C-alpha cells in the first residue's frame, strides 16, 4: 500500500518537477543576441565623453577614494538586502577588465544586461536605465571608452545570499522589472538625461523586496547602499528647490543653503558640471515636473 | 517664590537645550561642534553667493569678512575633528581619522585659499573665482570624507 502511494506521488510530482525545470530554463534563458551592424555609425569622441559623464560610470567603477576619475578599476562595495555587490574592473585591461570586448559585447551589456558569455548581469549595474540609451550614444561611448586607461587589478567576487547569487534567476527579475520601453531622446531629452543616462531613479527611488523600483514613489529617496543614512528624495514635493537652485547644485555642488554635496553624489555633480548649461536645465526641468 | 522662579529658569534651560538638540537630533557634543562649524561655513558662503547673484548688494567689507571667517573656520576644522566622535546623525566617514594628515592638509589649503582671496578681493568680479575655489575646497573634503 505504501509503495503504491509512493509510486503515485512520484508519478504526479516528477512530471510537474520536469515541467517546472523546463519553464524555469526557458524564462531565465539569456537572449540570443545578434552582432551589431556598425556600417552606418560614425563615432563622435566628444559626444562619447559627454555620454560617459552623464552616465556616471566612474561614480561606481573607480576604486574607493581614487582621484583618477577615468581609471575604472572597480572595488567599491554596495551593501544591500541581497548581500554585497562589488563593482568590477571595467577598465581596458584585457585580462581583468573589458579590454578584450568588441562593440557588440559592450552594446549587449548596456542594452540587455548580458555578458559576452551569455550570463545575466546583476541589476546593481543599472542596465534597467541604460537600456534606453540611444544606439549612437552607446557607439560614441564605446569609442571614447577605448581611449581610457587600463588597470590590472582583478575584480572581486560579489558576496550575495542564496538564491540571489544565482545569475540565472535574474532572468525572472528582468521579466518582472525590465520593460523594453524605448523612446527617442530627440522627443524628450530631459527624460533621457535623467532616466536613461543619469539613472537617477536607481538610487533615488525606493525598491521593493525583490529590488525592483517602486514607481508609485518615484524619486522619493532610497536606502544608501554605500553607507549609512538615506538617499534623499528629489521629488519636487520634498526637495522644494527652484530650477536655478537645482542648476546651481548640479554645477557647483552648493545646495540653496550653501551646504556642499558629499559622498557618491559629489562625483555625480562633478560629472554633470562638465555638461552644458542646457543639459543641466533639462535635468532641472524633469525634476520639477515629477508628479 | 524663589523656588518657583528657579523652577521656571530650569524649565526654560531644559526646554531650550531640548529644542537645540531636537533641531538636528544630534546627541554627541563633539559632533554638534563639527556640525555648527560647517553650518557657519555654509552661512558665510551663502552671503558671498547672494552677492555674486546680486540678490544682495555687493559690500566689499562684508565679503572680505566672510572670506576671512571661512578661512578661520577651515583652519579650525581639524581641531574639531581631532576627537573621533560619532553620532547616528553624523555624516562623517571613519576614513577621516585614518587619513587625518590629508584631511588637515585639505582644510589648511582651503584656509590659505580663502585668506588669499580675501586679501585680493576688490570688486564683485573677484567673487566668482573665490567662490569657485571654496566650492572646490569643500568638495575635495566632502566627496572623500562625508557620507
């Protein structure tokens, strides 16, 4: 009798288990990517530098406390509920960085959060924002990137808790939170600067228990992953700064009370201060119109 | 009657100190000293910023006095950070005390730069580079030593 019940249980659960494995495998499967056609693109180094600054790659990828803003050694730690992420070396080192990549590898990492080996990147890399980056901007950024120095410091391994340490599971995260909503930056450059390049929401918007952005409290502040305290709200209801004050902050780092920007945001301001006045004005426009 | 007056005085002292602490929520006195020093720096920078943006009229004496005040406060900064005091509300990073010599050098550089700006200040046009230098000096410290 016991054997009969066991056999019956196996007969029912085994196919269900197999189906579950197949479904999991299919939905977490990284995308099959096609090589990018470069024939129509003409690189613009100046624009590449602007994209680099606006995207703030160096704010997370220079080593902790480094004065060289273009040496993307990695090593900064980000403490989260899922464990500690360590920014990797993304300098031009062929062995430890991304020096051996081609443009398609770079493009796919930014657009789809996928490595050249076909693995998902953890979304601590803000590809959920960068996916909206214009193709031409990615190409210019790549061209500029190739002029940056290399560093031979090996990347450190992330220290994450199970099951968040399994890259395959990020496939589910992408289905839940990564929306392929592309828009043309020529229509709304304010949104493009803040949401795609600046990826401001990645720090300034609270996250749910799976690490997805809570869109209902857009830019209302979040937990500080690089230390204690909170990332402040930049929602106009809370910030209450004028357009001129926001532009001043993004240019000099001075708040309306003449306090000075600090921590990670100092690097963000240093980058944005090198953009045009118009770009800072467009960023301010976006921040003032958040509902 | 004397006892009632004393009670009233104590009550006023108690309420004022509570209000003072409640203002920032900082309990540690050393941290409070640091914060007050930074606040004074910001207040003086604000005067210069307002003059530069023509929100208040340019006044050479007042501008010089603000620059000298910032210079003095910068010079005093290492002394208020000398003690490794922490508070839940503090935004200072521990690295300050690991790199105290560098922290002191940065503070002294800002003190020297603002003193020299005060000496050379003659009109409102000189305020722009002066304030830019203050911003650079403050940022140099804040980016590395503040959360």
